[in-house]
C-alpha cells in the first residue's frame, strides 16, 4: 500500500524490489528474496511497508508532505515538524491537495522561515481547503499538533521551488525602526533612528534586479549610532 513492487517471481532465489509513492518512506529492506526451508517458502527479509513520516527535513526542488498515516486518520497526541529547504535563489510555493483536520483542537501551523520563531503565515484547521501559500525565503517550517481524541484524514501537501521575484527581508536596525513590508522589485523600505541616535548610511533601500540577475537591495542596510 502507498507504493509499488517490481518483480513477479515466486520461486526460490527470485527477488522483488519495492518503492514508495512520493511523500512516503520505506520501512524495511527494499529488496527481498524467496527462500525455501524444507517444504516451505518464505520471503527473506519480511516485505517492507510505506509510511507517511511524522516530520523531518525536506529538500529538493519539489516534493510532498503528508500527515502521519495518510490517507488513514492521523494518530492522537502527535507533534510533527517539517523543515522545507530549497536553493537560496528560490522561494517555496505550497499547495493543499487534500486537507481535513479536527476543528478547534488539531492544527497545522506554517511559518515563513527555518523554525517556529519565524513569521506565522497561518494556523490551519477544519476541512476547508486553504489557498496556495508562498514563502518569502528559501525556508518554510510546518508544525502539526493533534490532541488526545478524534482524528480526521489529515493533509496531503505539495511544495515546489519557485524562482525568487523579490528581495529578502532586510531586517530591522538596532535603536531604530523600519517602514515598508513589501519586498518585490521596485519596492522601497525606509529606516529611522530613535532619539539620540544618528543614521549611518542611506535611509532608503530599493529592491532592484542585481548584476547576478537576482533581486537584491541597491544599498547596504544602515545602522543607528549614538550621538
């Protein structure tokens, strides 16, 4: 289930190999062999299984993330965390193919960054299929939490790396503030210093297409120095 087999032999010495569908992991050996012991026949080792793992690090330009046990109901009291990481020239586009989580008790949190301290894109529950979402960097962090009772079928998500069309978040400055949250080409952000501090550098940065043919800020981020 959730995989395929290559080979039809059932005679002693015959071997078959197994592989899993995208999003599933093989538990056991991928290759097994038919052996004969006296008048009985066995597969050695035992056939493997394909399971949807509870969390992990996901790399590559595309892939799938499934709730544990999908398409069967997910287990109770699970904490599953996935980190999606793609090449730094790309952002991540995440599509919801199937989604059904117990409302108000089980949640899928998605963060725009490498861990749960990053900006929260959304907290998802119920059976309404969410819209496609996109990160602003090459990282996306997913955290699934289920309580101790009632399970739904969970989720089946597909991610794809998408060529970056905006600058990365320039961050803030110590002892100052920033205006502007749009990082697309042509957008600007402006920095200001608190009272008693002077701005060192340019106050306004513009997202432009750099010499590397990638979006980048036209100037270095300034700093705020004490007077």
